[in-house]
C-alpha cells in the first residue's frame, strides 16, 4: 500500500509524543512492504525532502501567523499544497493517515478533492486535557477534533481509556475505533558511556535522581511531584535531586519549588536532546509521571527500556501500561501522599525496584513492540481498503 501521512511534528522537531510515535511506527510499516510519504513542517536547517529510514519525508514552510490558530491554518495550507502535488503526480495512494486535529483541515481537503479515505489517530483531546470545554479556544479545537473524527473512515487510539473518551466526547461509533498501543525500541538506550561523569552533570554521587520528562503543562501533574518532594527529602536526608526535563515555560514551577524551599534540590534542564535523554534515563533512580490526564504515556515505556523503575498516577492509559507492583508503582492521581509513598517505595526498596525493572523490560516484547504494532496498523489499513472497494464514493 501507498500511504500519505500528515504529522505536525517529526524528529528533530519534538513537541510531544507524536514525533516519536510517527518516527518509530512507519519504519516498521515500511519493513512490511508498504510505501510511506510523510509531510511535516520544516525545522532549523533540515532538508525540505529526504528519505529517513525508508520514509519519504517532506518538510513544508509555514508562514508566521497572528496567533497559534492562524499559524495552524497556514500550516494546513502548506501541507495541503504539497499533498495535492503528490497526489496529482502519483495518483495511486491508498489512504491518508492524519495525526491529530492540527493537520485535520489539510487531510479533509485532500480526502474530498482526491477521493482518498482518511485514517485518523487521535492522540489526545481538548476535552480530556481540561476536563471539559470552557473557553472559546477550547471550543474551536474541540470542533476541529470532532470534524476529523467524523470525516475519518477509521479512528485509531492508543488505549482503551481513549476509546471510551472518543465515544463519549465525539459520539463516535464503537465499531469505528481501533486500539493500538504505542511502542518502544529498547535498543536505543545507551549503557556504554562514562556513566559517573555524565551523572555528575545532574546530581552529587550520594543523591538519588528522581526525574520527570515531558511537557510543562498542568495536566502532567508536575506540581503534584513538587508538592511531594519536601517529605521525600525529609525522609532521605535531602539526598535526592528532582530533575525536571522538558522545554516550555517553567517559571511557575520554579516559583513553586522556591516557595516550598526545595529549589536547590530541583534541576530544571529545559529541552534535552534524544542522545542525552537516552543516556540520562539509564542513570536515574526513579521515573515519575504523575499526570492528571494521560491518553497513554509513552514516557513510561521509555523508562521501561532504560531499566529505571517507574511511578505513575492511575489516570487515563497509564494504568493500562504500568501494572501495579509488577512493572511499576501506580498511585492515586492528584494525591500528594500517594505519590510520596510510591516514590519512597522505589527509593527505599532496591530489591523490589529491580524486580519491577526486569518485569517492565520483559513486557516490551510482549505488549509494546513496534513491529507488532505496525502489523496491527496495517490490519486497519487493509480493512479501510477492503471497505472502500465495496462502496461507491
């Protein structure tokens, strides 16, 4: 099959989980004998066209807008232009795969102009992030998400939790939805490097490293982690360094750390390259993802692969990924005492932590292997192709 993919982020431009998802999935799809053309946006000095792990990659220029939504509209215009040229020149594409609402307008326009069905992966919803729709901007995004789910032939989500959310929020038919988990390549994690020297960039030798990596947004629950930190530090004689990794505005979190009197034990790294992150995760003592909303939690899989024990909240898809007391510790969402207990459970019990780590690593091959997830994705593509052949467009 020949697939046109639209995604607003792709490495080295990484905003959230979509970049890693598309970069890992499609090389495996190509290994199964399919052809992938992926349109994303330009980043720094990356070439406008190149082949990356078999993916025909097109990076489009996006004109600056008056605000974020204007910029998104310009991005869709640019993606639609490139997509239109590709479909005109090579009219044998089987379907369009759109990743989230941000590329929805371009995908829908190409679908209607060239009569090619859409498969949409919905990675998260605006309703879920904010526990409802409360503002004009949220209502706008909700409308775009709903339109894409309506226009898509099939919808892929990353967890059973998200299947239920899409049904509830957008009234999507149950038989239109497919659950395909995210995956991980454990071989990416580096273990052969000067670990002690690298570790000293972040903490003293006697300090345990507890880290969070991800976006600096409310729904990720970073403030809950900071609120848990004073008691953890008290129990462990201040021998803990909390490393917060990710770009974006951290001023409110730094203010919170200062207010709590833990600023010296917190290290906000800003954006960290994949190369350094792959190393960092292997030298940490505990990974913490205390999300208030989380469709899946691919960061937990990153920690599985790095053999670092994981503490998560029981929100969304995280409790599907992490099995409590078997592959990690699951705590109550937005509960400081529960999160404190979970982190101390890991730091104070090294033998149990090793047990969790080994089980988590083994679970990758059983549940989160990209080659298997690619096969599941192709099954969805084949279903769309079969149904399309049976109806008059």
